[in-house]
């Protein structure tokens, strides 16, 4: 499945008093299904996980560009990881379009599944643009997925880390300007 078979459309960034909102669509124009690698989690202090459908990983880059990701992130090279964070997957059949949204609370804070140091924030006036990255894996008979339930009882599937790391492809938006004022 070539990237030309999968299309990412991102609407202009919306700004509220409390957050930036990214709304987007992924359209599978290919002849076979794919799996969006997008199901991120919130974790309670007791360790219970719950799917967080509007959550994304956030990397605060130099020069004011912020990368917003819903995908399997690479493992940090300088960190020993006991259990990689593998997002849940959502099946998108051939010809299907799914609509999603990401809500980024303000001030923008770096979000990663791996503890890489003190929390970083970026004032909104320092943000020049957002870039959205969405991961997917083409469906294949050998793709292994495991059924799970979150703390609320929501059923989902998690692919194996090694297969996902190898097979994941990434859709990336062009830089998205950030509104200077909140919508009224």
C-alpha cells in the first residue's frame, strides 16, 4: 500500500482559551484495509489505563515548530525501555474515511510515553507552526494484534511492537499556522 493510497487532510488549527484543536481525516483510497496506530492512553496514579481519543504526543522543536504525533514513537536512544508504549490500532477499510481530533491543552507541554527529563512547556506566542504526524500499518495476515480492555471496559486491539515498528508508515501534514487569537 503506497502512501498515495492513504490521504491525510487537516483542517485549520482552532484556538480556544484553553487549548489548540486539530481536526483531521484519514482516507484509505487503497484496495485493502489499514490500521491507524493512534490509540493513546491516559494512566491513573494506580496504573490503570484508559483510551484517550483526543490525546497526542507533543514534541516542542527548535524554531517554534511543534510536532503533534498519533503513532508509535521511536524508542529514545539514551533510555533503557522495559516495555515500549504501543498505541491501540483502529481498522480503516478500503474506501473508508475516519475523522479525528486532537486537543492540546495550553500552555503547550511536551508529551511522550517515555520519561526523558523535566516537563517542557512552550508559550503559545513562541509557536510558529504545528505539524501533525499519524501512523498506520497496512493490513496483512501476519500482523498480530492482541485484544485488551481499558479501565472503563472499552475494547481495543494492540499490535506487537516489533511488527509495528517495522511496518508503520507515517502521514505528515505541512506546517499548520497557529491562530493568534481564540475563536469567539
